[in-house]
C-alpha cells in the first residue's frame, strides 16, 4: 500500500501498523463488512415479504393454503439454524442443478446420484464450472440471501400472523358495516393497523439477524468473523512479513464494537419507527401521544 | 526419465481430449488455515506447499485451475455435491475417507505427527490431548486412551494448550515445528507417530479421469525430483 512497506521488519510501530492494516488480507476483511451490510439490507425486505406471504397463507380460508402457511412456520421455526444452513443450502443448490440438468441435458444416461456423488452434466452446473470466481461468490451470496430469508421469513410470518390477530375485531366489523369487502378490509384496515403490534417482534428478529451473519461462512462466504479469526490467529515469521502473537482478542473486540454500534443505531431507528406507527392508533402508546399533543 | 515425462504428458493430453469441455476449469478446494500446507498470505491469496504443488500439477496436466477456500468440517460434503472439483488441503488418505471420496496417489509420505506441549513431562498417554476435528490425529487420540478435545481449526488446538485446557496437541509435525520455533513456551515433546497413508488430493468417486490425470502429474513430479524439492523447500517432512 505505502512505499515504505517493502521491509516491515525495520519499521517503527506506527508505520508497521499502517502497513499491517493495509495488506491485501486486511482489505478482504474490510470488504467483508460491506458484504455483511449488503446481505442485511437485501435479506431484511425479502424475509419480510416471505413472512407477509406466510402469514397471509396461514390465515387463508382455503385449507391447503392455510396448511402450507402453518406448515412453513412450524417446520422452519423448529429446525435449528445451523442444521438448516448445512442441509438446506446444499439441497437447494442440488435442486436447481437437477432442474437445469433435466431441461438442458435430456439425453444424459448416467445416474445423477452415484454413491455419495451428485453428478449433473457440465452445462447444467450452477454457476458453470468455467465461470470466474466472482460469479461463484455472487451465486453463493444469492443462495445465502434466500436461505436467510426462508429462515427469518418463518419467524416474521409468525410475528405478523399474531399481529394480524391482535388488531381489534371491532375495527374489522366496522369496516364490514361500511360495506368494505374482505380484500378492502384486509388492505385498508387490518394491514395499516397491524404493524404497531408486529414491530416489537420484527425488531427482535432484525437484532437476531444482525448477529446471525457468521453463519455465512458455512456457505463459503468469507464474513467478518471468519476474517477476524483468520487475521487474529498467531502468525509466525516464516509465513508472513508481519508476524504477531494471538491477536484474536483485539479483532473480536473490534467486532464487538461494530455489532454494538450497529444494534444501537438499529434500536434508535426502530424507536423512531415505533413512534411514527403508534401515532393515531387506538393503543396505549397512541393514546399517550394524543394526550401529550392535546 | 525424459520418456516418462513425455509419456505422462501424452497421457494427460489424451485424457484431456477425452474429457474436453467437462473440466475446462478445475476448482481446487482448500482450507487456507494450515501452514505450511496451505494458508492465506498477506495479500489474501492461497499460498504454501499445496498452492505451489497444485499450480505445478495443473500446468503438467494442462488444466486451468482456480483456488477456493472452504471450512474444513464441510470440505467433503461440498466436494461431493460439486461446488469444487478437488480437495487439496493436507488431507491424509484413510480408509474411512475412501468410503466417501477417491484419492490420487499420495504426494507426501505418511506424515509424522508430533505432540506440542508447554512442559516436557506432559502426560501424552492418559492426559488431555487437543486435535482438530475430523482429522487422523483426532481418531488416533480417540483410540489411544488419552482424553480427546476437538477444535474446528488448527489455531484453536494450539491455543488450548497455551491456556492450559489441554496438556498437549497432536498435529502434523510440519505444522507444529514453526510454532515451536517461534514460541518459547511451547516445544515438541515425545516421539513422533506415523499415522495415515500420506497426503493426497481428494476427488469425487465419479471423477476417475481427473483423478488419473492428477495421479499421472504427481508421478511425473515424483520421478523428476521436483516434488522432493518442494517438500524440502516447505519443510513438509520425509522425501520420496
């Protein structure tokens, strides 16, 4: 990075640190912060939409749809995250490749399952074996987003399902009395009022999601915890220009600060959102706001 | 000698034609946390003995190779489901692993594993010994009668000895020696033990052509002495 970094052994502490913290390896570490933030930014809305769909399905009057919604919530909530991440991701990847294989290579005669091996024709590989590494990484990232969304979508569905039932019946009956049909009642009366009941639960989920990102390394994505462990580990002079002892504590301390700062910012944003949502609502919070203004 | 190289090159070439297209890029899966076998260097690239070896093997087999890192615990499941094509991660050839995947011929001798401990009189027979999970060292300890504590990464096994959680750690001697040299508190103790059938590249059982290509390339490196030179350069252990 800097000109004076050619011979790190001769540098005093400050310059040594400047060189050390700008090695290619550390750049990977800094990039992984962006990876985590992007993952959160993409996953949260996708998971919320999964949750909304799940909750709508679960309260549907059509029995199979309701079974599907309730089954989704029950199964995904019941399976440990780590098992889900190890099993589901490989299964999802194989499902995609299997489907592509059936379409692209109908003439293939060899079995797809050969003992432990999963073999599809090379044109059906996802991504193609010839694709550059960044495409593989993007694909892994997309799979991670889908997996996180399915897991957290199930929790969100449960929260939203409860929130929809928490909206006072009288509100819905009044809507019916005004002549609204079911659809109008749902979108105009139920949905705007349920968020205030859902937000505490969704806020919790968001906090858990922030801290669940280290599961990313199970999917082959190098996240901040992986890099902290890798960079902080003891380095002997034979393998690096910057030998040091076990510095994992310092790296994890940096992660601690990052996570605490991030959750604090999230809390403040959620508080603000809560104030906005309670405004004008027939809840204790909304009533308190009305009195302050009156 | 020259003939042998020529014939392996020819073999590699014909094998390459037979397989044209299906392996235009071979993805090499490694752990990147086990120096000197494989580690991530200051630039964030995979480096070490297996990086140099793998690049040379790919050149000899006329393959384009790409390096990927993967967690040790899920390294075999990701190979068999096709996320990469080879494992080149200091993995010893054992019968247990052979049930799931195939190996090339070994490119190191059966590795001498060594104990690293804080004191010379550590109880290696009945004490608490640390090892990385899913390794030959871990199964060796489990059978030996000592108490085994397993860790996911090699780094943690050494840390367990330093903080007193374990009496000693059993790992490849080549991995432990630089650590013993650089840390005054730690030393190699007791006798080395020979376990496993040497380190080889792991491949899917269905990928026999690729396996044969790499085996041919390894044999050609054994024959012209370049493999021995690499083993000595990185301090891996016994030469062939």
